[in-house]
C-alpha cells in the first residue's frame, strides 16, 4: 500500500520493482497480494491494454485508523492506557514528542 500511496497508478510489475529493494518477495507473491487487496476493496484497478494499473481506494489515514483499532483490540484487549504505557516505556521519546503527549493528555483531562 505504501508504494501505491506514494506513486499511483502503477502496474503490477512497477510495484514488484518498487518492493524489490525493501522485501525479498517473488513477483508472484506481490501480484497475489495486489489481487487480495483488490478483493478486500483496498485497491482499485484500471485495465490498460494487457496490464492493470493499481491505485488505492482507501486513504493512508483511514487504513491507519482501522489497523490501529484492530491492533488495540487484539493485543491490548481494547485498553488504550496499557498500550500507551507499554510504548512509552519501550521506546525513547524526543523532548518535543514528550511535550506533545503532555499537551494531548491535558486536553483529554479537561
């Protein structure tokens, strides 16, 4: 999805080429993934001669929102507090990130 959010529409072979530097996936695996994403409604396509040009049908923001909810539910039983505590304890934060978190929590408190 990342490749297509950045540059679309793309043919399947262009997606394969773009992913080759990041993943060790065969072209067949990438094409199977594209077809599954089309079936799930995440991607659309347009026929151009013998090839298909793929483009996202969902925004990155919508995908992040949906996957975030799913992750929270699966891993933390839907409890946001324990998830935040876990990530704050496990990952370093820059001072500006800490300040932003404080602001957000103060807004939530009101």
